[in-house]
C-alpha cells in the first residue's frame, strides 16, 4: 500500500462503478484496524504521524467509495474526465426543462402528498441516471458522458434535499 494509490487499489477493489457496499465496508474496517493510530502508540512520534496520515487516507477513500455519486465522480476524474463543476454548468436542454418543471411542481405542491409524489418521481429519475452512469463507466468506457450524468445527479441530489426540507416544513 502507498498513500498515493487510488482509492480502488487501496481497498483492493476493481475500478468500476458497480460495487458491493458490504464489501466496501468490510475492507474499510480491515484497513482502518490495520492503520489505526492506537496500534502505533508505543512506536514513537514519527510512526504515530504516519499512522494518522494512513487513517485519514483510508477514511477519505471510504467516504468516496461508499457513496455512489462520489464514486462516479472519482472514476470520471481517474479516467481523465474531471467534472469541473465550478466552471462547467452546461446541461442538455431536456434536463434543464425537467429541472424547471420539478421546481414549479415543488413550488405548486399544496401538501405533503404532492411533495412525496414529486420526490418519488425524482427518485425514479435519479435511479435511471445512476444506472446510465454505471453503464457509461463500466461498460461503454465513456467517462466524458458519465461526467455529464454525474453533474446531473448532483443537481438531483440537491433538489431532493430541497424536497426533504419541504417535507420537514410540512411536518412529514
């Protein structure tokens, strides 16, 4: 193991979007136990610092690998298609129209039932986008197209958080 290994290599996993969550968790626990700073408490300051670096590195990798959206973004980056979310907000017209319709539906929703119905619709779209992202990354080897899907998924995740806030405000 090296600190500069990619997350997949560090965890001994194939570089693909489709992953078994339980396997990620099991490998994280094993790695975390192996590099936990407490194991190096008697080995001096240098060993403790190195253990702390390793523990941080393992936890950061775990955060990326366990979250399908973060994992997809990371795979795009590894494959030469970084998201550039700060300066690349281009989206297909159809998706922009869909976003506007969702926003209007959320604004017009009169009760929790309507908001929940919208959330169900958006969740289905999110699932479809994630499946397409996995296909683009794991089968089509098209990281650039996958990066566009990931940017769309980031919007969907933010919008679903807005829906959750609205449901909370409605007492659901």
